[in-house]
């Protein structure tokens, strides 16, 4: 998971979602934007990771940057 290079826009979406989660106000629109961004990223020809691996790695990179 750590060898995946996430585009900055996807990291920004996940960061926004994480901030909303921490504030207790995650919106459906934000959650859908993250899921859509992940789906589009995984659909690229050069991405061999599964959607689940991408999502888990992205969450880890945003929520625990020292571990990533």
C-alpha cells in the first residue's frame, strides 16, 4: 500500500473528509466525492492495486502520515 502514489486532488478529498469526520459533520457529498475519486483512480490503466488497497492506503496516508 505504501508504494501507491496518490494524486494531490485525491489526498485533498480524503483530508476534507477526515476533517469533517473529526468535527462530527461528514456529509454525503464529501463521502461520495472521495469514493468517486478512488474509483476513478483505480480505473486508470497504470494502477494495479485494488480499490480496497487504494482506500486503505489513502486513509493511512492522511490520518497517520508518519506511518505512511
